[in-house]
């Protein structure tokens, strides 16, 4: 990766992190609406696992 690409990725890092947090929160809200007694920590882990599986296919 070139220095220019590395610099651009460094700029994007915080944006990507924020977007992933928003995505997890979005799906956590959906799960909590459907299953009110959801364990938030366990639900986050399940959501993150699904995101990881999806990323592996890209």
C-alpha cells in the first residue's frame, strides 16, 4: 500500500469505526424491539459475528 493510500486509510479509520458502531446499534435496536428481554452484550456479539461472516464474503 502506498503512503498516500495509508494516509487516506488513516483519515477514514474514525469514519469507518463510527459507521460500524452505528450499524451494530441499528441491529441491536431491532433485536431489542423483537425480543425485549434480550441480553445486550450477547446480542452485540451475535451481530458482530454476522458482520464478520459477511465481511469474509466480500
